[in-house]
């Protein structure tokens, strides 16, 4: 299964198996929350030649601070002759992802057309940023996989339309080679990397993160100076080192069903 799929499937199965109307059920689940902190607070923000870049890790524990990365989707589940329409507020970006803020204090505009962005772990693995198209396909695949799984249990899931999912990404800003920063301007955006997880739930995310002693986000060929004609005259490398930290908590979640 992929991101959020296991928990979402569990919720759907729980709802579909309830046979009386408006029944509240309480169920304790174990939730692993993952925190990643920059090794040194002074390295959370780097400044070179008037270009200031900061990185903020986003995980299931703090994704609520970034509402622009989440969308509310409606779906319908059917079992036998009963049906119910429900909603899920889900992240559009694959965990873990990072909010990156670029502040340009100079009088010149910059385009990142030659920028190279990578994330590396202490084992020497290198991960590339995901594009918006890749994230859309990842989301569509999640819904399709969940639908197939529920069909095996005689539960029909009607997911959001493909167009609705694609439209949800229209206003999402990802940093990459199309990033542009105007004079004395600040641009926020996000980075997501193609991390291969056995199962992209919080459990396996915690296992993957916890087995690393450090992660590095490296950005090469970042323009920091131009001439009067706008030609780049100086490029720099920006590098952020992050130290994984795992914390687990248990919470009680309540589900309400009309079945």
C-alpha cells in the first residue's frame, strides 16, 4: 500500500462493517509521528550574496501547519444496498517533504533554469525531487489501489474524479528549474523526493527515517549574481544537513458511521 492508504482503508472497512445507524465506535490505534530537525539551528537558513534560503521539514506530525498542501476530497462507499458519502483531508505531497523559502534581497531577478537539487542520506543514496506530474500519478494510484483492495471485500469505493485530483495541484508550488525569484521578493514552495519505501505509511516512514543518521539537501548552480543584462555571473551551492529524530505516541481516534 502507499501513503495514507492503510489507515484510510481501515477507516472505510470500519465504517462499512457497522450495521446500525449513527453509531459511535471508539478504537485505539498506534500512531508513529516523525520529527526531523536541522542539526544546527544556525543552518536552518543560509545566506549567500543576498540570496537567503530556508528549509522546513514537513511530516505527518506538522503537516497541519501547511494548509496549501492539503485538499478535501469527497468519496462514496457502498456495501450491499447502503451507501455513504464521506470526506478526507489529505496531503497532496508525498511524505517526507520540505517547505523551502527563497528570499532575494538584491535588485536583480533570478531563474533557476540550471539548478540541481538532490537529497542524500548517510548510506550514499541520492534522491531526486518529484515533479507535479509524478505527484498527481502517485495520488491517482493510491485511490485505485485502495479501490481494488476494497472490491475484494465486496465494498465499492467511488473515488474523486481524475480531473478533480489533477485540479487540486494547480495552485501547488514546487521548487525546481522553473523557480523564478524577482528583485527583493520572497517565494515559498515545496520539495518532495522519490524515496522508495516498503510501505509509505507512517510506520515504514519512521523505520526509514530512523535508520538514517543524517539527510542532506543539496542545491547546486544556484544563481546569486547577475550583470546589468541579466546574465548570471556567479552561482553558489546551498546545503542543509538534517538529523532524524523519532517520537512515538498513542492516541484514541473516534469514527462515526451512518451504517
